[in-house]
């Protein structure tokens, strides 16, 4: 099963995920995020916008490769993959 790693910053908002290994079924990034939302309701609302795309201030990588499809989240997460969810630095 893939694992999901979130930054310490996100633990403040989702304490149910703190100090545990987050394992979810393999599938698309969208499916992985829905599985995390089942463990910590509201997670998906934090990382996705009203259209279901990644928010501008959120970045995701699969095995240290930045997710390409930020709109439909179709990138595949392999069974042994690691998804990293972190806050992106934006602004000017």
C-alpha cells in the first residue's frame, strides 16, 4: 500500500494523522486524497479548491516527482509509492 507523508504544518489542522503511518490503497492521486480524507475529514477541502484541483499553495509529489496533473489528479500512485503533501511557497 502507498504511504502518505504530510508536513508538520498540516498536523496542526489534522491531528488524527499525527504520529501514524498513513497507508491508503493504490490508485490515482484523487483516490489517494479521498482515502486520506476518510481518516481525517476535511483534509480534501484543505488541499483541493472548489473545482477539485490542487490549491495553489499545496504541492504533491509521488516518489519525489512533483505531480503533473494538478487539475484532475490522474497521476497514478504505485502500490509501494510515497505521496508527499506539503505547502508550496507562493507569492512575490
